[in-house]
C-alpha cells in the first residue's frame, strides 16, 4: 500500500475540499453526464422536477416495453440516489416497483427523471466544517396509503449533519395501517433505528453531540401516542416491534418534536411534489450547484 494523498475520487463520486471556506462537497456530475449519454438523453429538454405531482402509475400484468432497457435505466439512477442525489429518491422508489412488468407510461416517467437530471447535472452535497459540533437534525414522515396499488404506507426519514443530508430513506411498509397516526407511528420506528445506528457510528468516530436526538414529525397525535405510557385500545393491534420507540424516548435517546407540515422535509421522500415544494425541500437537504467540470 502507498499513500496517494487526499481522496479526490471514490466510486465515481468526486470529493472537493475548500480549505479557506472549511467545506467539503461530494458530487456525481460526471457520472450523471455519462448515463445521460449512454441512453441518448443528453440533449433532451430539461424539466423542473423528476416526477409530475400526483402521478399515479397502474400496475401492469404483462410486459409491453423492453424490460431490459427499463431496468438498466433504473439501475443507473439507483447508484446516483444512494450516492449524492437524494432528491430523486421517491421517484426511483416508485418506479422500481414496476420493474417486473413496465409499460409505456412507466418508461415515460423514467425518461422524465433523465430530463430533470439533464437540467441539473452539477448538483452535489456541501458540508460545513464549522457545523461539526452541532446536533443532528432529523425528520420522519409517512404518506398514509401512499401506494395506490396496495394501500400501504410509504415512510421516509432524513438526517442532516453539517447542513447537508447524510442519511435518507423511502420505504413501503409491509402492513396496511388504519389511520394517519398509526402510519406516522410506524414510520418513526423506521427513523428511530437509523438514529440509534448513527449514534453508535458517531461515537466510534469520536464525534459527540448532545442528547437526546430530536426527531421532527408533523403529527401531534403520534407524538402523544409514543409518549403516553398507557397501552390503550388505539395501539394494541400494532406490531410489538413498533412500540420500541416508547423505550427510546423514555431512556433519553430520542426526543420527538413537532414540525409544521409545510416544513416537513421528508415529504420529498414520500410523495411526488409540485415544483415549489420540491425545490424548497431540495434546498433544505443541502444540495447545491457544484462548479461545472
């Protein structure tokens, strides 16, 4: 082994340091341009969002387009999602559910993501060194019966550190919930497990922050349900594993806080949004324009 100096590239992600401003950014600008050229979409007209608001795609019973093309386009986008482009997370989560039997509508929706990327290839995540001693900022949300085909909820979370997102998720839960309160309750378990993991990770890296970790949710009934020690009729049918959040709030690991629905950043991971809301939450994730390469 030999020391090659500071890292500038890692698995198609470019790392840029600004010693004066004390910032570090990561982006996949060249990767984005590469996949646009690969599918012949580098000259398409840009659009403002990766998915039309309120778009509902039908579940197909059989193939009507080239499945291999659809899955290849989807897989290329997945790598961008897990790297530096959380703003297309929900769209890819949604389109991936149709990868077995995609139709023309699904392919058009897939191409829409590439149209969006063609207009925003130079976005990346920017982290600020002077925010290193600040606490995690975390959000949890769900879209009750968000999947139109199965009526299952879509839950998501976002954890921000040094003014940019470091962990994000969009997940369709396995069970159907009976109310929006129950949906938020189950989503918080999903978010809480990530909070505990990040706590262990930061401890190993000797990055210390104050406890408890604040988890911002936009449903006050859910906060009451978690904090109420009485196991009442409203929650007795919920799977036991979701009551784990009671323990984590009691032992001081997690503290639930209310955030207005208009400021719930995780909406970008649970549903398609109009342009105004999409860009508001997009900016909140810490995504910025990186200098063109």
